[in-house]
């Protein structure tokens, strides 16, 4: 029972963290970085489809697809299906706007942990 409550709280925290970011790009980067930390790897296997992720972020699937393609074209990630390789983790983290010393980048991601 406690595991289910903890998972629910973690899910809600992720949603709040993601929606507190300004753009879809930033929200997706936060999601990727949190998944990297959770999976302890820079090679991610997403647990959700693009459609499910789009619903999670509250956007259309084509909008999410454009952001994934944009990050891919910038050389920050390599994306094939549900597999995403974070090619430049520090650049991804640094692309987030940090408005305080307790932003999601500082709380949830440290490249040294990978």
C-alpha cells in the first residue's frame, strides 16, 4: 500500500515539476533528466508512448514530436522509438532556465550521478 502511495506522490511531483517549467521543451528536458536519474543511465527506455507523454504534458502528440525532433537535430539526444540516448546531458541541463537556487535542475539532476 505504501509503495502505491509513494508512486502516486512521485507521479504528482513530476507533473508539478514539469508544469512549473515554461515551455514544452523545458518540460520534456526535465522529464528526460528525471528519467536518466531514475534509470541511472543516459540511455533511456521510455515507459510511455509519445501519445501518453503528450497527454502527460497537456499538449498534442505532433507538438511533442516536433520538440523531440528539435532536440535530436541539435545533437542533444538520439531518439529511436522509445529509446532515447542523452548525448549532451550537461547541455540539456544548462538549457533550462534557472530562476532560483532550488530549481528542478538543481534538485533533480546532477550529471555526476550518471
